[in-house]
């Protein structure tokens, strides 16, 4: 496999992350329909259970990747002055990084 | 029949205006271009618009008709809501009235090298294609470069200098898909750019307005698919 060059990688990342999120949501919805977790404790236990934990972490990673490519595209489309564009990209990157930090305890919780 | 036509001469007018024309049509005036020519002949010979073949082949008279891009020569008057509002192709610089500057559009077309590239010595007679290989070009070669699609694409409006637009990308696939072409790799490499190809959001305005019923949105997806296939 050759290295993925340029813009194709971002487009592929967006498509693949969307596909993964769709599959995960279908799985999660199916699981909740079959056995609905009652209350916060049950939710927490379900999310931290071994079979769901890594797919859930991947779901959030896919969400962040998807959001980054999408918001980057919006900025590329509409924000043309370079200084303003870099600032907007910085704001988005910071917001997504903070979201990742906020999500980390959920995924990494003992 | 009543028309509201965009009038603007850059340099002479301070701002564009919409001019009203009430036209008495003749029985054989069936297409919008007939009405424009009637206005030009009987009311106002200063109104500027392009036309040539008057049968949907040359692509000269692309314009915005009641909010939708199309060719005046193949748009039936009978189906138009009055007053018929005519404007130049959106997103293109206006030269005068309904005439737009197509320079950048054709520079972009040139940039994709719209010809078969094959450096091998030419065969004695011709470079043959099988019927199946030839069929790959159907839906691509018919494009007349009227720019109705590119002029209806928001991505092209926002980034007309860097995004190639649906018409040029459809033409790009026409040569990528050509079995006689030997430069497919370079062509795909040239398009792998955040702007040239990937500004397309797939909203399919291009397909919606193409007067030749082609599908530039599908062509763009096919280019992305071919690019993806080069990775595996």
C-alpha cells in the first residue's frame, strides 16, 4: 500500500469515520433496544464493559476526526484571509482537543 | 410576455439593474432565445447576450433563467413563469448584461490537459478501442462546456480560483476513463488537492441543472473512487 497523499486522506478519513460511527450507533441502538440500561449506574457499567469500551473509544475518536475534517472544510470554503483562517483552525483544533481531554476519563476510567 | 433582464456594463454603470421588457411574441417564437432575439430586434439592440448554434450544441447562451441555470435556446417559453427573470451565470464576472467572462473557466479546462496523452509511437492507422472501452466515455464526452453546472455550484462560487468546478472535473474523468490515455496516474495526482477536486460537497446542483442531462456529481465521485483504488 502506497502512502496516502494529500487531500484524499482527509476525504477518506471523513468517509470511513462516518461509516464506523453509523455501524457503532446501529449496534448500540440494537443493544439498548434488547436490554435497556436502567439508571446511571447501569449506563456506566454498560459503557465501561470490556466488549464495548474499545469500540466506544474508537467511536469518539472517529467523531473527533469527522468533526475536524468537516469544520476544516467549512473554514477552507469560507474563511479566505490566511491569518483569520489559521486563527479559526486554531479555535477548532483547541475545541476538539479539549473535547478529547474531556472524553478521556470516560474511556480511560479504571 | 414580460421579462426582467439584468443590465450592467462594468465601467459605465455604477450598479446593475433589472430592465423590464414587454414583448409581443410571434407564433414561431418558441424558445427563450427567440424572445431575446425579438427584444434585440424590436426594442433594444443594446442588450448583450451570447448565442451561436441556437440548438443546444455550442453552449454559448448559458444564463440564469428564473433562478435556474440553463441554455436559452433549448428552454421553452411555454414553461416559464412570468415575469421571466434573466441574469448572467452566477459566480462569473460580468462582461456586459448577460455575457460573462469565461477566461478562468477555460484556463481551468486547459489545466486538466483535455486531450489523450500517449507518448508511444502512433500505430499505422489508429489507436483502437473496444466497444466496452468506448462505452466508458458515454455520459462524459457529451459535455458542451456551457458552464451551467459550474455556475450553479456554491463551492465554485466560494472558490472559483482554486476549485476546478463540475464541468472541468467531468472533463477530467473523460480523459482519466479513456483507455487510450497513458497519463491516468499523473492526472489523478494532479487532482489530489484540497481545492482542485475536494471542494465538492456532493450537493448535486450540477447534475440538477445540466442541460445535456449529464451527471458531473457522479463523475466527481468516480474520480475519488479511482484515486482510492490507486492506494490498494
